C-alpha cells in the first residue's frame, strides 16, 4: 500500500488506511532544501530524526543526502505499525519541528508505504546500495526460515496433503520474513546494505 502527498506549508499525516495498518510502515519525506540552508537543514534533520527514534514503535530512521547537482534530501522513518506512526505524526514534538523547517525548504513530498513493500521501497533511495546485497540477504533469510521449517515442522505434518503442507510453509515463511526476520536483518546489516549512507 503506498500513497504520495505533496505540501509546501502544512504538516502531512498518514492516510487512515496507513494508520490502520498492523504491519510495518515506512514514511519517506523528500525535502528540496534551499542552497544556502543546507547546514541548518542537516542540523534540523539530525534533531528531528533523533526525536522520532525515541518514539515507541520506531524501527529506525535515516537521512539520505542529495547526490551531485541535487538539493533533495530524504528523511526515512520506519514504525512497527500505523498507530505508532500516527502517534509520532500527531506529537507536539513533530509539530514544533515542522514549524522550524519551513523556511529552509522550497518543496516537500511525502510517501507512506505499509507492509512488505516497505522493506524494498524504503531501501531504494536516490543512491541505493548494490541491489545484489539485498537479494543475498533475502535469500539467506528465506533459506534459514525454510530450513527451520523442514527440521521442526515438516516431520509433524507428513500425513497432510501436499497442497496444505506447501500452504503452511508459504504462510510461515512470508509472515516470519515480513514481521520478524527482515526487520531484524535490515537493521543489523544496514551498513553493509547501504555503505554510502555511513
């Protein structure tokens, strides 16, 4: 699920469909920073990302700096669910921070992504790390979950019809991949996945 919104002055919050999500949610805020305000903006970004990181349910934050010839910064926030995101977006801390940044930027775009898409959308910024690294990490995660399934679960369901065994395997792999394994691995291997950010 993804939705983009654009604003130049008023704060933007996640739509109801995202707030209702019981799955991880990622927000990417792209700000076009005025050329003479980059240092001030980076100080502000460090402050606001630090505030967001302290909120319950936050799974991580990052600042993606513009490439050569660009003034577009990306602030990325990940939350465990839509309600955690909503608490941050409605907070007095965020409202105060937004009032201090408006004169530093000319344009802002918001993107809200929920579910499994958030792992891949959030990790494809303007200067992403090598895609093969995310592929390797995903294959390793699927292999690990599948191996554990074969060792611990398969022996107990051998009498089940093949379609049911495959369905059970698929459900376990997808749920663990989306809610447990990939969130942990992307945080653990963040520097390896995106060396240009650090």
